[in-house]
């Protein structure tokens, strides 16, 4: 696993490309897709992080969410100060706060 730095940009450079992805679905325990992260400008950083979580942990749970906050680096503090501004980080904070784990489905193009 990568060792996250204090810079999201630097951390992104260590993650695999999202070029072949269409989207990532986050699925609850009942099998329902609760949200989707599309491969489009403005979301590709989150897509890269969530793809990496799936490959490294296999699930979005408290452990993987905590690790992801380190990858998001400076954006994590901003998300804590401005709830709703970073929904993909807010989701991680919810999981750490006790929300149910989610499975991560990678959907190729």
C-alpha cells in the first residue's frame, strides 16, 4: 500500500490510473447501489481513491475509510469544515462514525 503524504496531488500520482473505468458503484448490504462515482472531470481523484480502496481492502469499512482520509490529505480538513462540499469524503466520515460498510463495485468502460 502507498504511504500517504500531506498532499492529495502527490498521493494521486501514486495511485493506479482510472482510464479504463466507467464508474464505481457503492452498494449496501442489501445489494442496493447507494451512490455512484462517475469517471468525469472533478470526480476522477475520488474515483482513483475508491478504486484503490477496493483493490487494497475489498470493502469500504472503518479501516479503509480511515486510510482514505489520509490519501485525501488536505481535502479531509476542508470536508470536515464544510460538510457537503466533498460528498465522497463525507461518506468516509459517515462510515468512520458508524454507518454500515459498503461494497465497492468497479465498472469498466
